[in-house]
C-alpha cells in the first residue's frame, strides 16, 4: 500500500469517526430542529445531523392541536432525543418532551426568583389539588391551600413554586405562601391612620371583613357605628363600599384592624348641638328591657326611658306596648355630659302638647292617630280611666332610624 493510499484511508476513517461522534446524540439531549415534512402520523425534522429525526404519532397525541397546526415545513422547534437510533436506524425524538423541559426550566427560574404566578385547577385528590402549569401537572398539598375551593376544573389560583424533583416528576406549589406574599406586600404599603375605601366581603357575629384591594381587614362590631347594634348586618351588606380607618397592622399574623365608627358623625355632639333638657324628640325604640326602653334620636344617640318614667301607661312590662322599631315621642329629662348619657321621659307628655309639637313639624295628625289606633288594638287592655287614656304615650310602628 502506497503512502498516498494510507493517507486516504486514514482520512476516510477520521471522517467516519467524526460522523459517528456527530451523529450519536444521547437520550435526553435537546436538539434544535426545523420541520421538513408533517402529516397526521409523524413529523420529519432536520436536526443538523446526517440523518433526519422522526416525531411519532404517539408523541403527537400529547400535543395540543394548536401546537400541531403550527408544525409546518420550515417551522423551527426543539426536539428531545428519545432513542438515539432504533433498529431501523431512525432517530426518534419528542417535541412534547422538549416543551415539557422548557416548562421545568421555567418552573426552576420561578422558584429561584420567588415569583407569584397563576395556575389552573385540574381536579383534586385526598392530599390536595391538582393544577396545570404549561404541559406539566403540579400539586398543591392541602396544607398549602389558602381557602376552601370548589375544585372546579379551570379555576385560576395564585401560587408560588416550593418544590421541584424532575426525576420523580414532582412539581409542588403553595397557594398559602403566594397569598401571604401578596397580602404582605399590600400591608407594607399601608400605614396606621390611613383612611381607605374597602368592600364588605364577609359578615360574622363579631364584625365584618373588608377587602382593601389585596388584603382583608376586620371591623369589630363595636367599631362599625356609634349606636348599639346586635349584628353587623343591621347596617352593612355584602358588596357595600365603605370608608374605614386603619387602626392596627400585624403582618406576621396577617391581621388588619379597622374602624368605621370614628369616621362617622358623633351622635353625642349632634344630639347636644340640637337639643336641650325639656325638648320633645321623635325617636325609634332600639331595645326593650325589664327596666325600660332605649330610644335613638335622629343621628343615632340613644337615651333611656326608665320604667319609673312611664308609670302613667300602667304596663306590667315595657314589652306590653313597645318593640324595637316603634317610633315614639319622648321628652329629654336629663343630659349627663360627663358620662354621655341621656335620660328620657314619657309621663310628662300630655296629648295637647304632643299634637301641637307634631303640627309644628308638619305631621298629619289623622294619619298619626290611625297608626296609634293600630298599636292600641294590639296592646293589653288598660284601666277605664279617661285621664290615662287621653295621656297615653303616642307610639307608631315604623322603620328604625338609620335603616
């Protein structure tokens, strides 16, 4: 063999070796590819090797139709090596696996950046909720679900990535951490003393929860209005927008305390500015107790008519004649400025003074008397005493003040 023949042989062997090394991709390798041909059964890809790669029908079944429709000749894509070369000498690749790998890498970046993202519910099991993240299925453990969900497929959730194990195909999210992070960010924007607008989202026996745009605050029932109420629903309703002042912010406990009462007109100042001892006022019964009735004047200030100040009605119990919501005319007997208390009286009001007071304020006496007659029909029988009958307290059934 001549030296020239040896040189040619060495050159051919080197080319073959280079070609072998170049055309031996490993399983799991990602290759850049261009679509050469596509039909319903397979797609042929140019992956820059001596031989083209094949995407099988099985892999196409995992792809959305919208993705398949884009795989036309000339379209660039990525391919995941499944079988470097099968028995027929074909290079089998997966577009679906390549796209999944992109999702895994994106999930890793999101976890490292602590970003909050939106995923879609895909059902549930005993351990928690299944969600879709791109082409991957993720999981939210029950301990990381912030609120009770109806688990309807397609429901959007705000989450953070908390665990990734590709070998076990494990992708774990936390809704609780995402909500806390967003609430924390919103709470850090607030300051004690801020006056903000919020929406009533939940009402309980002890107060109302207000959505402040990303964080919820609580108004205790004692801080909703100045006057006494038995339940927050008496003055608030779901969806109502109200103005509140921030009283306390506890980021670690995720609590915001609110006050609405402080922003409302003070009924004591309103009352004392308009009334004085001896005046008659028209108010609404707010509570009936063994020792009397509480009456709210216009503006909300409440006063007490003690049973000792309604003796001319000859009642065995205030409940025999009065109930919450009744409208009643009372006289201001005393104003205690130090304790902010008002004592009211019924016994000192006679029918002539009452009618004159009503006429001065434009009341229709016939209508008023008709309402009184309706109340009297439902009241216990009174002793046959003309003076008592004439001077009996005027009472009307109507809506309470402030409703």
